[in-house]
C-alpha cells in the first residue's frame, strides 16, 4: 500500500528520511517535483509510522520553515536559508529562514506593539489561552516528539518525555497566571496606604539551545506570557523546527499576533539586535556559559533584567552506605539521558573507596546493556550526539584523561554506527584536575573519581566554577541533609537521578547562572515590583 503526502521540506528531506530509518523499505515511489513535494510510503514496521509523521505534521500545519513576526510567517528578507540536519545521519532535513538583525528588529517592534494590549488582558484571559496552547501541545504530542527525534536525535521515548515536561510549563503557567498577587503593607504613617503591584517586565528576548528543543522554550515563554509579557524567541539553528511547530500551535490556540515571535539564523546578529534594543526589557538565555556572559555584559548597556541558565559540571556522589541498585540506576539516568547532553548530566561520578569497585562493575554492566542507534529504532537508549564536533570533544577529553592515568573499562571510542555516534563509556581512576573533570563533557562518558571521606567528597564536588545539578546517593538521612546543605549547587537530587519538574525551581549558582525557571519562583523573573504610596488618606 502506498499513500502520498506533500511536504514543504527541502529536496534533501527525501534522502534524510530514507536514511534516518524513518522509511524502512526504500522504494521507487520517491518522486521529487519542481516544488519539492515528496512522497512518503506507508509501508514500514516501526512503532512510529513515517506516514503519520508526515501527514499529521502537514495537515496540522506544524511543518514550518519560516520565522514568525507579528503573526505572519516570514522568509529571511534576503531570502537566505540555513539547513537543519538529522544528527543520526548527517543529512539535511529542511531549509529554514536564516534571519538576522533586520528581522529581529521587526520582531521586537511587533512584540512591543502587542505588549500594549496583551499586558492589559486579564489573568483569566491569558490563563485560558495558555491552557488551550497546552491542550494543543498534548494533542500533537506524538508528532512533536517525532520532530524532536528527527532534528535533535534523542530516542523517541525521551522525546515523548520532553513533550510532557515542556507542556507542563505551559499548564503550570496557565494556572499560576491567576495567582500573581501584590501586597498591602502596613504603613508607618496613619495617613498612608502602601501597595505593591506586580507588573509584566515588557518585551522578552528568549534565546534557547538545541538539547531540549521544546522544553527550554516553554519554561521561558509560559511564565512570560502568563505575566503579560510578549516574546521574541531565538531557537538554536540546529533545532528550529520544533520551536516553529510550537509557535504554530500558539497561533492555533488563539494567542494574539505579535505576542509570540520567532527568529532564527545568524545568532550573533540576532543576539546583538536583542541586546541593543531598549524595547527589550528582559533577556532570558539557556546555553553555554561563554555566550551567557556575553549577553549579560551586553545587557548592561540598557540595564535589562537577565536570567541565565548556563553550563554545569554536576557531581554525582555515591557513598559506601548507598543502595547499590538505586545508585546505579540513578547514575545511569543522571549521566546518560540524551546521550549525556544535558546541563544537569552527571559530569563527575565521585565514588567512596569502599564501594568503588563494586559500583564500577555494576555501572559497567548497566551501561553495556544500553542499545545505541537511531532514535526512532525500537529499544534504543542512546542516540547520536548533536554533531561531529561534540564527538571530537568527548574523544579528546577521554584521551587527555587516559594520558594522565585514567583507565577505560568500557567504550572509549567512536561507534561504528557513524560519525555522530560514540560508544557509551566508563572510565575509572579519574582525578579532579583532568580536563574531563573541569569541563562539561556533554557526551556519553561516565568518569569515576575515588574519595575517602564525606569532607573529601564535598570539597571535590565544590571545586568548580559551575553550580547547577548535583546528586547524592546515601542511605543516611543525616548525611543526605548535611551534604545537600554543603553542596554549592542550585539543584540536589538525593537518591534520584532525574529531578527536573515544572513545579520546582530550576537554576544554578556561581557561573551556572542567575534566576530560576519553573515553579512560582520562575514567575518572578518576568515581573517588576511597583510600590504605590497613597498619601493624605486622613483628609475627607
Ligand atoms: P550555545 O552555543 O551557547 O547556544 C545557545 C543559544 O545561544 C543558541 O540558540 C545559539 O544559537 C545562541 N547563540 C550562540 N552565540 C550567540 C551570540 N553571540 N549571541 C546570541 N545568541 C547566541 O549553547 P549550546 O551549545 O546550544 O547548548 C549547550 C550548553 O547549554 C551547555 O553548556 C549546557 O550546559 C547549556 N544548557 C544549560 C541549561 C540550563 O538550564 N542551565 C539547559 C540546557 C543547556 P545557534 O545555536 O543558532 O548558534
């Protein structure tokens, strides 16, 4: 049986779909017409059906390749495009608009105009629209997850998890919109009344990375919109399709034109335009510490409010008294989620000497059992890295560590599946001075460090400029409190490897960032506090 579906993808999508395992049976039915329509065969045996991906994305209008400015889908003004690649195969899957400063300035103007009316809507109105957006994200969960796997590479199961997590921020924001309360303060003078109003900051520039193509957007845009702000989003050029699909759903939800704008392409130009504009009152950024510092410095010129979610160097501390199974399971999740490409991935696994060998062997066995492959293949737990540069970085960190005495007990080399795949790796005898302990590896390598005492563990864990995620495995309630309090980190997981949720505050200390996302605390980032004093209240 063969059904055809017209897609607006670029010509190379054909090859990409075929070789990314989306299409199991290569078929003579691939026809490219002058306007790049392609045919997708229905015949395949995977649980995620290629026909469904194509036809659902197409019919729900979720396949977008232009930027969104003032409610209109726009090409780059000079017609330039940029390719989006499937990291699993390295082939391009779409050509999207490659925008820069001019488009960004127009997006800012649209957001500025929209702010005038959006900020005056009632909390109930904003809440309803956000709820509708949440409903649509969940209704299109499967297609969005497939899109994430296609452009980011993570296993489909993880992509589905990301949709739940991402949509959760919109749902939470829709509820929290109604609870943006001010205060009445008892006045020190009898003829005065003192009020505190909370008001939206204004137009927000939101710059996001590729590793969570949807979640990093919704956890900024949800609270921003709930508070009455409007946004200009700049997703990573590596994963813009998910961002554009989410923006399309915001339109379908009825969120007014100009409230959500998306530009992508030339990152420095877009970043410069956002920073230079006095109409942008807030920059919220998730990404590398280096870029975050630039944005923070640039924002000083117009004194913008800034939130930064930057890189981490998470310690995962396993004490002798830990439950071995819980520690291995938790470490596996903390380390290997998204093939090690999250800011809260365990970067250094500190293991107490009494349990070190046992833990190393058990972790090795668990890591060995993970299937590596294309994110659409059944049972795959480890997908590709985002690009070959990421593979090279992991490889060089492992080489530097082994040249200084670390031992590879599993993996330690590129995977035969292709240039973006790396074998899940465990290395022992790592110390805290090796580069692998100083930098974010952002890949599937678990470096095991040995420590003697609780004090040693805390000292080593805190010996870094980063302070985002951290993990502790112990069966002692007293120790878990002591260590959690002593760790200089914004997040601590005790006997848990995955702790992020929309209802709790997420963010780092030291050079891992400023501000928090998620929870009631995440709302404050998009609000200004205004003090109003009513005087002469005793006069009739
Ligand atoms: P990145 O290179 O800093 O990129 C992040 C975003 O910034 C992308 O949209 C990128 O655009 C943009 N960008 C790059 N240069 C810019 C500039 N000069 N001006 C304005 N924007 C600019 O980081 P990444 O490699 O995508 O992401 C990985 C990093 O993000 C890791 O360090 C990870 O720990 C961190 N991260 C942190 C969190 C957190 O919550 N703390 C969460 C996820 C990731 P292009 O991609 O289009 O170039």
